[in-house]
C-alpha cells in the first residue's frame, strides 16, 4: 500500500491536539499544539546526530502540510 507522506490525525481524548503523522523515514507523530514529537523509529548515535540537523526541516514540513490542508478545507 502506498501512503501519503503526511496524514492528519485527531482524537477526542485530546481535543486541543492537532496531530500530523509523518510516514516516511524517520517516521514520527507531531502534536502541533505543543510541537511534541513521538518518534516511531529506533536511532543509533549516528542517526541521532543527523536527525538533530534535519529536525527543523521535518517540523517545518509537517506544519506546511497542515497549513495547506486547512487552506483546502476553507476553499
């Protein structure tokens, strides 16, 4: 099955949370309410250093996806 790179998620147990799920490596879920990230991958020390450099781009990508989706709902 082919998945989109990003998926929006919500949950009534977390009414203020806006979740974006990133399905490509490195897979993660970010809560845009507080920018908390839950990684769905295990990383070694080499990966962690690379991830620190890429983290800002990944969060910006998730935020841009959310903004695009909301703009499409508003149209």
